[in-house]
């Protein structure tokens, strides 16, 4: 059997790759002397990066919660059909984590620079 790469290692390497190239993207956006603008308190790249990390972490957490709750709910409803509604409600609570991530990302992007 072929060895598989753990999923957490794949996500960690993707995040590290994005963080490694962030300074290059910020350097490419530096204006020339003719286009000089007043300096801002913080670069916009950090605002966008933090909003993306907040939403990505919430989406990954919601996906994991829905997968675990959905599998347990299906197994439980196969044995006792009367708990089907409770299983759907618990699965929906896991999905609410992604909504919280969207709210946090919107709050981060709505902050004045």
C-alpha cells in the first residue's frame, strides 16, 4: 500500500508556503517615487491575510465538526430513528462555526486602517 501524507502536514506546508511568499507580494506593491503615498499604519496585506486565516480555520473546523457529527448522527439514526432530528440539529451547530468565521473576517476587514 502506498504511504499517504497526513492531512495536517499538507495544510501546515500550504500555510507556511503562503507565509513565505507574503513579503514578496508586499514588496511588489511598493509604489515608486512618483506614486508615493502617505504611509499607512499597517499594510493591507496583513489585514487580508488575517481575515483569510480566520475564515480558513473556521471553515476547516466546521468541516471537521460536520463530518464527525454527521457520521455519528447517521449511525445513531440507523439504530434509533427517533433521534434523527437531534442529529440534524447537532450537525447544524457544527456548521455555525463557519458562520462565526465569516463574521470575524468581516469584522477584521471592516476595521479602519
